[in-house]
C-alpha cells in the first residue's frame, strides 16, 4: 500500500516542475519579444506565477533562459512534424508543417535581438536547430514520395530555403502572408502531376 501511495507523490513534483518550466518559457518568450534581452527576469517570474528562486533553479542565468526559449520553439516544430505525420495525409502534413515553419521564422526574428545577446552569439543554437529542421522536412517529404504524390527529385531542404529567402528579402509586415502563399506554390510544384505535365511536348 505504501508503495502505491508513493508513486503519485513521486510523480507530482516532476509534473509541477514541468508546468512551472513551461510557464516560465512562455512568459520569457513574451517578455523577450516586447523588451528584448534586457527583460526583467523578476518580472518574467511574476508573469509565470512562480518565485524568482524557482526561475533560477530551472535557468541559472539569462543566457540559459534565452537559449531554452529558442530551443523550445525548435522542439515544438520538430514534434509537430511527427504529429502531422501520424494524423494527416502526406502532402497535407507537409503543407501544414511548412506553414508552421513560417511562424517559426517569424518568432525567430522577433527574439533575434535576445539571441544575439548570447555570449559567443547564437551560431551554436542555429547549427543545432538546422539538423532538427532538416530531419523533420526530410521525413515529411519522404512520406509524400513513398505515397507517389510528390516528385522523387524533390530536395527537401530546398523547400525551407525558399521560405527563409522570402523572410530575408521581403520588407514590411506582410512578409508572412507572402511566405504562406509561397507554401502552396511550392507544394503545387512538388506534386508528381506537375512533373508529368512538365515533360509533355
């Protein structure tokens, strides 16, 4: 009986700690978006509904918190690819994930000033995220190729490069809208039927 009763008690602190960490990350993302890298950590803790000590137990310094915010966005995007692959047809899964990738680019731009404040710069973080993004899009494209809905000559990361290019070249507040329109163009051009039409005399 004592063993059975101890199991929920053992799990509860871990679950509470996870919820606290998630709340801190959400509050930090909002704070870094509004105020940049100099956002008050005490204010972030208050917004998350935790004490400053709880924040520092999870994130011992500002750099650790900034890195965790960015890494959290990358992990959410990678997890979404796996979820879409389980619940959607291949081409729609790829399309929905690419639309989400546009939102990821936007979030990355918003917190870029905070990322640039990291000791040594954000290059190490970007290199790590590159591998996760590449793995996710390759998996989704491969499903489309195996279903014979997508062309076999598609280079998966080229799709993301096109969206990144729009984000860097476009000016104004509507670049996200343009990038999301481009998603449908890229999907249409990646379909096997488009390859067959291009070979017709």
